[in-house]
């Protein structure tokens, strides 16, 4: 998660000695940036429009964040982090079933927020994106598999010559390429969901040996040919997403109520 820390420092580097009012403005800017992206799409986000909606000057946004890309990256990251924080899983993230459940949930959520995913794609394939932002995007794309991959490496089931960090980068590029095809309309939602996960499994089969390789092969076969298995996995993911969104809404209501009482 070092990439996340770097991104936070990138955004805060000019605000270390800032006042509480400056941090309030920062939160307001990110909130408005998320609203523009989700409602209108990332193409409609510009610093002047964002400043008008957030009630700050364009100069203030640049002083606080440094660049438009950092605003977009932090807006997206804080959104997805809030979502992840409200998810619950019964499976262990170090088991293959647990990694697949987490990936299925993440991929299904991507389908729910197409504008956000267009913004992510724009950042990931940008030639000028800051390394800290790229590191966070890699983390977002691979965190479902991080614990399982570490376990597989500890058990010496990673093929000789495979570097775990490079494998994470490859997996993220694979997923974002699939998301790009989906965003462009080349893939239907159903095909995107299946191919996104099957592509990961195929790549991981080439990087593993022993029991890990065999388990991946069985999971791939189920995903491709077992409709009941696939439907159950995504149905459970949908229930998990709905529960998380209800909890997020409840938390927001509690915060608004608490703030209203504080003002009174």
C-alpha cells in the first residue's frame, strides 16, 4: 500500500501546515470532483468548473493538489476505498476462493460505475501520470489477489523467474485493457465479467506450479463452462455490493445528523 501513501503525500505536500479550513476545502473539492465524474463523466471535469462548484479558486485547487490528474486519482481512490471498507467477506483472502470472490465483487462494481472506470482508464494509460498515481491504480487492480499471491510465493508455488511485483503490474495491465474494451463498447457486461476474471486465471496459471496451478485450472474450467457456478458467484457479489452501499448510505446519514446537531 506504499503507493497509496505516496499519493496522499503528493496531494498534501503543499498543505502540511494548512488550517482546518484548508482541509475542509480539500474534502469539498474531492466531493464535487466525484459528483462531476459520476454524473457527467470525466470529460466534463475541468478545474474552472470544479472550482465554481466547490466554491474555491482554480489556484486553490492547484495549490492543494498540484494537478488535475491528482484530483481525479484521489477522488476515485477515496470513493473506492470507502466502498471496500464497507464490504464483508466470509472467505479468507489468502485462499483462492476468497481471492476470486473479491475479484468478482470488484469487477461487478466496475460495471455499476462506468464513468469512474473511464476516468481510471484515462489515468492508467496516460503518458504523464505521476508514478504515485500509477502505483495506486496497480494496487486497486490487484489487491484482491495480493494475499493469495503472497501465500503462493511463501509456499514456493511461483514459477522460477516470476517476480511478484512484475506479476502485479502485468495483472493490472491485463485488467485495465479489458476495462478499456468494455468502456469502448467492444464487450457486453456479461462478457466483460467473465473475461476479466478468466484472463486473470489464465495469466496466473502461467505463473504458478503445483497445487496453486491445479486449483486455478479447476476454477477456470468452472468459470468458463459451469453456468451455475458463475451465476452463484456473481449473485453473491451483488448481494455483497448492495449491503455495502446500504451501510455507506447509513453512515452518511449519521454524519449529517451529527453535523447538524453540532451546528445547533
